[in-house]
DNA sequence: CGTCGCGTTGAACCTCATCAAGACAGGTGG
DNA sequence: CCACCTGTCTTGATGAGGTTCAACGCGACG
């Protein structure tokens, strides 16, 4: 068994901990090094895979930035996610063996290709790999549930705040320090993702800047008051109107759009 | 190896095709028959598993009906799904090894318990089982994307229409004929799921009934004009106002909330 | 310099949330 | 059996948040 070229060796990749399982034996690592046989470059504005295409591979962003777009029969479409280095795309294809969304590079990007067939074969001998894949799919589902909450019960201001904090957190997880966020996507993309119009996105950003919570200069955003943003992301608007959450835990809250949980 | 009691044998279950892979050898089937070692009954209003509990099992609805609820830190919560016979719950727990939502029975129910550990062990020897699990998780992700579209870019009327059609389709997939849908959940649950208030749900149902598209009698709904409902579910409201989609394909559409796809 | 894509801002309208009142069914106790 | 109560659903009136329409600023690019 020859050693694959360094360029495609996962063990030599600084993103390894983001997309591969940890705690493998060196023997297992060596097997995994053969997994990524292909790298592809995608120019800004071009697609990596398209909806309805046959599902064959998963993709990991190596450098660059992507959005995924889902479309309805009648031509409507919506951004369903943004992906940065180390994040996995294409999981939606596993259900019907077809991709259900289109992945578009928002800047010149580099992608690792994981052929599903090889991945599954390898997973037969490395259970950890199998579990890891399950975990990643589980994360995707959890991420989706968070988006439900955002789309179903948050105001524009809270959506934007959540969005910015989410981006910042992911950048921090990649080692970036500071509070600067460069928005790789357009306002249109943000609006589509958050279920808002482009005007509302723009207005809300301006409003947050006017309050001093962030600073905005086109695509360059700085989170000046992360805490305050967090507050906004949680309480829609009504300023935490329950009197004593500890003293009256079962009190019926008059909270805005949130029916109470029917307890067991 | 003894044969497990009939009551927990998947091969003897009429729901098998809904939750188990097809095309297995009889030998594999025999192994799978040992998978479901437990059945649990959940009384209406009680929970099957709760958010933050340790993830150990997946659950398949055998009889009855469930909703899942996700909660935020600040007490808000939202229905994230409804589950009927043959559908799998608990997949969200695979990401963090904790459930992220709470499953509540909306009527007295019967559930098959799949211990994740055993499931994974068995999947090591039956690749088809592994693929099947992947497929199911993929379906869940696709389902979530459809919900994004609904929550992000549909009007109340379109959301309700989609919701009713979705329920009807799932009932049909289970062999029910006719256009009757019994709503097992309250208006509050529906509203939470669709990102609407209870009043809007009620009003929209009344409105659809007034138009003759459905009939409503509390929890009993009949879909009188499925295709008309389909229309409503797709075009928000503006009655397909582009003049000649074929002659002017690149014309800027005045469509309500849907920015155009940035092509590759 | 003109054009085009993108972003911002203003004004009017509209959908839907909110507040409020009442209808209806199911359950309990007299 | 009725009165009563509670949870659920319906309907109306009002207002706010966000969409829609429109105009303009700005930078990139040919």
C-alpha cells in the first residue's frame, strides 16, 4: 500500500479535527489517508453540486465559503445553509440518493471529495468512522432545529443577532480571535436564509449599528457588544417579563408567540 | 439462538416496510428480529424522552401519534415535528449524544425501542442496515429543508395548505384512502409548528373552508379540493403573474419574498 | 463616463400578532 | 339532569412589524 500524496492526506491536514474522528489508531489513520482521493477547486459563483444530481459524494470545505440553496417546483428558492472550512456538505443527498440542494461557492474555494461508496466500505472496518458520520448527521439535524426556532418564533432583530453570533462562534472555533466578521454572502443571501427581505436585513443591521451593538461597513461587521446581542437573540422584545422564574416556575407566561409545553 | 416473542419480531410487523430495510436475506431478517427487545406504551400527554436526556435509543411509532418539542434557554419552545406509525424519533440525539427535543404522545401510543448500541453492532454485520439508517437520517434532513422553505417564505395560507397535504400524503402512504384527516394535535401545536399563532391557524382554516377547499369540524378535516390546495401551497398569493415564463425566462420576477438563484 | 450589481433609506400598504370576547365540548359534582 | 368549569376553538377589532414599491448612493468594471 503506497502512501498517498501529501496534498490529500487527512493526517497532514490542519482541519482534521473538524471533519474526522479523533482517537484513531495509526493503522486506521493510514486507511483514512486513502479516503480523499480528489480535491476540487470551485470558482466564486460556480456550483459544486446541483439539486437533483445523483448523490455520490460528500464534500468538505477546505478553503473558501459556500452557500446551499433549496428550490421549490415553482421557482422559489431559499438559502438553507452557509459552510466554512471543515464543514461537510451533501448530507441531504443521502435520503433520496439525490442532492436536494445546490452548493454554490461564495468565493474561490477548495474542497475535499469523499466518495460515499469508499466511505461506507471503510466504515465497515472502522466503526469509529461510522459513528462519526452518524454524529455529524445528528449535528446537522440539531442545527436544523435551531433554525426552526429562529424562523418560527424570532423577530427580525433576533434573527440577525443570532446569525451574527453564530458566524462569530464558528470563526472562533477555527482559531480566529477578535470580533470581526466578514460577510461573504450578500444581503440577499442573508435575507433568504433568515426568511427576511433584503431591505429588512439592511435596516436591522443599521439599527443594531445605531445602538452601538455592532459596526457595519458593507461586508465588514464587528460585534461590539456580544452580550447585548445575545440578549436580543433570546428575548424577542418583551423585556423578560416573568417576575421570578425561580419562585413561580409554573406560572403561565404571557410570552409572545410561544405556547407552553404540554407537560407529561 | 432462540426466536424472540412474536410481539417484538420485525418480520411479523406490518409496518416493517416503513421502518426497516427491504431486500434482506432471511438470515439477516432473523438477526434483525432480535433488535427490538422492548416495547413501551406512552399515555396521552406523557413524554417518551425528554430534551437533555442521554441518548441511548431510537424509537419507532407503532400505534398512536407524537409531537416533538424543542426548547430554547429562555423558555420558549416550538413543535419541531409530528410522528405517526412507522416513523422514527430520536435521530436528533445522535449529534451530541443527548436528545435535543422532547417527544410527547398526543394519544395513547405504542413504541418500538431500538437500542443504539445494539443497532450499531448489528449494522457492522449488515451493511444494508447501516445504509438504511443513513437514508433515514438523510430523509430527516430533507424534511427539515422543506420546513425551512415553509417557515421562511410562505404565507399563513400556504403553510396551512402544505401542512394538511403533508398529513394527507402520509396517511395515504399508510393505506388510508379518502380525504379525511383527523388532527391529533391542538391548534396551538399546529401554530407552533408552522410559526403562526393559534388565532391565525383557526382563521386560515375557516377561510379555506369558506372557499370550499376543505371542510372543518373541530379536529375533523376533509380535503375537498386537493389540487387547489396544492396551488395555494406553491404560489403564496400572487396568481402566477408572470406573463410568459417561456418567452421571458430571465425577466425579473416581482415575486414576493423570493430572491433569484445566483447561477453558476 | 455610463452601467450594473449591491446596499441603504423612505413611505405606504398588508399580513399577521395581539388583545378581547364569546362559543362549544368534555368533564365533574351537585 | 343541570349547573358549572375548564380547556379548546372561533371571531372581531386594533396595531405593529415587515413587505412592497421607489428612489438614491456607492463601488466595480468595461
